[in-house]
C-alpha cells in the first residue's frame, strides 16, 4: 500500500470514528461532540493532503499511478491536467469528498440542535465515499492495475492522455459545479434525518432552505453547462439528447425544485410536512443513484457520457440501499407523529396551484427515472434495452404545458391584474405565439407552448412594473427564464433546418446565405478538415477535428459554429473520403476481389520463404487483370524491410504491398496510378444546420440561475 492509499484508509477509519462519537453525543453524551468534531477536522486535513497529492501527481507527470497515466499526458496544457483531477471516477469521488468535508465544516461553524445529527450524516457519507476510493483508488500503481503489461516499479514515459471529448474549457468548470450540487445535497438530507430523530418537523425547513437553494442552483447550472458543452463539442447539433447520464442529473434537480416549492408552503402555511421530508430524503438518494448510473459503468452500452465498467458497481448499489433503508425506517416509525395543517378545500388558491405543480414535477421526474432505468429493469428479464428520445419528448409535451399553466394560475392567485392588462397580455400572447411559429412550423404543441410562454412573460412584466420588491423578483426572474427557455427550445428545434452536402476538395458550395469551400485535410496528432466559409463578402478559415482517437477507438468530430443574432450556422463533418488514396490502395481479404487504380485485383493468399532466416520474404499471391503477380516484403534482420514491387505488364503501373494482416488473412495493396488515369478528388460530406435563436436557450438558463442567486441574496440580507 502506498502513501496515498494509507492517507485514504486512515481518513476512512477516522471518519467512521467521528460517526461513532457523534452518535454518542446524540444519545446525550455531551463530551463526545468535541471529540467527534476534532476527529472530523483531522479527517478533513487528511482529505486535503490526498487532494494535494493527486494534484501534484497530475501536474508532475507521475505516471506510475494508473489514474495519472490514464487521464494525462506530458504535452497536455496545465489547465487540462487540473481538469484531469475530476475527469475519471476516482478523482471525481475525491473532489466530491473534499466538497462534502467543507460542507461539514460550515455546519460545525453554525451550531444548532441539529448539528450532531448533521455531522453524523456528513461523516457517514464521507465514510462511504472513502470506502469507494479504497476500492478504486486514484493512487493505485500501474503495475498492480495491469500486471500483464507493466512490470513492478516500471514507469512509462508518457500517459495515454484525456478523452478528446473532455479536452474543452467546460471540462474545467462543468464537473466541479455539478459536484457542488451533489455534495451539498447531503445537508437537506441530514436536516430531514435530524427532524425525524428530534421530532421537530418545522425548524429544519428554515435551516436547510439556503442549502437547498445552493444545491439546486449549482446542480442546475452544472446541467445547463453540460448542455452547452454537448452542443459545442459533440457535433450532433443538439444540447439535450435524453441520454441516460444526462437524465440522471435532471431527475434529482426536478425533485429539488419541487422540494423548494414545498418548503415555501410549509414555512408560510404549515403544509406538506411529510412530503417535504420524503422529498429531502429522495433528493439525496437520487443523487447517489445518479452517481451509480454514471460511474458504475452500468449504462456504458447506452450512453456516450457514461464511464466504463467498474468494480465499484456493487459498492455504490450497497450505499444506495443503506441510505434508503435508514430513510424508510425513520420515516415509517415517525410518520404518524408528523402533523401538517390541512389545505383549503378550494382548488383555485396559491397553495393549491403550487401543490399541483409539485405533484406534476414529481410524477414527471418519476417517469424520466423509469425510462432512464429501463436498461437495468429490462436487463433483469431479457436483453437490456433503452427507451427512445420519442418517449421522453412525448411525455414532456403534456407535462410541460401543465407546468406552465400552473405557474400562470399561481400568479393569478397572488397578483392583482386589471382586466385591460389581461386582455392586452392575452391578445399579445396569441398574436406573438402564432407569428413566432407560423412561418416555420404548424405544430399545435409549439403554438400552445409559445402562447403560454408569451403570456407568462407578459404577466411577469406587469408584476415587476407594479411591484419591484425583491420578495417577488427572484421567483419572477426564474419563471421568466423558464418561459424564455421554452421559446428557445421551440425555435432551435422546430424552426431550424439541416441539409447534407457533398463538396470536393477545392470546390465551393452554397448553403443558405453562406458559401463553403473545402480546403483539404490536415494530418496531425489531432487531424482536422480545413474549410473556408464566406458570408456577406467576408471569408473565415475554419477547421473541424476529424480523427480516430486511439484512447476510445472512436471517430471524433468537432463542429464549426458561426454564431449569429438570428441563430447559429452549425457545420459538422459526416465523412471525409480520401478518394485519391482509395483509388490506388485497398485492403483485400483472401479470395476477395477489388478494383485498384482501374485494375481488377484478386488476393489468393500469402507465400512465405526462408522462414527464420536473415532474408525471410512474405509475398501476396495476386491475380491482376488475369495475370499472376507476387509483390511482397523482404524482412532483413539488420536492415529496414525491402519492398518487392512488380511492374504490371502492358501498363505503366507498379503493384506493391503496403501492409499485411495475417490475423484476418488480408493484405493492403497499392498500385501506382497511370499517367492517363483520372484520379478522383477527395471529398467531404458536410451537414449544415441553422439553429434559429439558439442563444435564447442559453439566455433562459442564465435567467433561471439568476432567479436562484437573487433568492440566495435575499436570504443573506435577512440573515444580516
């Protein structure tokens, strides 16, 4: 065991000890709190040492560690080496652990009657993550991970580098923001546990509300950043594909939004005490379930984002079951003592509209959860299968319309709108909704969504114009962000167009208002296609990465995006055909026939001679236009291989062997083109899309986040 693993093991034992002393304190042993607190601080120091040690290893190219070897390379920029900290399973868990410990320290600095239980909850979660880190450690040596490939103490000269999809600016900030949301979700969970143990079902709402806002903000911001990153890098032209790993973060976020609204009803009216406890418990457990889906590898065959198969799968599953059993036991044994005020029987009230909205969010999140878990569920009975995007899109239409409707109805129950304002808002919304769509789509759902979004925006405008109190400002800005986001989703999807065009090298094609010229293909470590884009007389040179990544063995294609006020022009390489090379070279399997440089070639097998000697030869038995030829390679022991090329009779062409593939009984043959041959030019297939008003999507997400930030500022001012 190395120093890093010793630090993690010691931290795990101390964290468990901290849990023990905090439980003793809960049972009225006052002195145990100080002991548990001190141990927790020491655990934090050890976690910080582990974090600094991993950072140092990444920055100093210490490739003896499997994690460093698998996620970095010497030529990587420093900021990507820093980002490599959370690029893999082990590093992301260590970062989560650090944030979790900081949350515990913040809790300790603001002591109240719930502190012991909160710290015990944080320490239990901390212990679980430390166990996961010992099972899959960032400090494991390379020769222990791959004993057949590396000898003991062997340190390779370089690492394999990071997945090219991750080498982007957003990799530096997206995962840390997401993990702030993940880690902070433990605090509302701890408060819910504390309320059940203490029997105090009201005070915990006020204490945990800032944490819920913070967790909801950071998790939501992380999801929004991930959407933009996917749009910018993946090359499929979208920002949300209902990928299982994308969904796994969306589900707890939707629950946190529902929970936040439930907390408001309880703090103002004393409603939903049981429901809020259940939502707080569910939020944290769903975060762990999200981690299970993402990092266990259980969805590696169904998601482009998922990590590969991992040995922590059953440990993560055990952690989820552990937290579920504790939550269910405490809630079931105490639920009869939880008394909430009954809601008014009248449906059209603020409380009624909010409660119906909460139900909608929870049901919607449950359906997404079922769809996301389908590969696991179906795998228990037959071959695992995933649900399609169509399933999610079809359920999102009615739920989206209902959620927007209840937001509007809730505003009617609190706002005082004049009749002329409502007539003006309604008329404007209908006209704007129709004009917004009529030239692009006749989709009825799009019309309804647009009218509701414009109507909601109009009501918010009237509200903020008449009442500029900060108490209203946060919710109105967040709801305005939702309305704008919906309009952006409609426009960027249903109002957009896409076409595929073939363009030869040196050729210029027209697409909409732009002209695109194919300049060629640049061979490098990260090869790319070169284009020139002309619009309104101005020409811009562009490049689109296009290469097989050796780490993932998959084709990597990055789009070229031209942003604009009315929308983005989005160009993606679908294929680059090396026509000149393919004309004169081909891989032929045994007994297969192909045309190379205009000649008919059939491969019959290999002929070897002088096996084991200093002049061993390997020849390919070919029939070219009816005649036999035996080109090959002479393998000289102390010199470079010698090509045994042959002239093709009756032509000015020569046949040679470029490569052998004995495993698959295949050979790559090259025939020089003749002087009269017409060699086809290289060409590319480009997909050119126009994403109308896609920036409205980004604006909507920013406004939602601003609404949450304003709510946190409002709480801060109250506290001061």
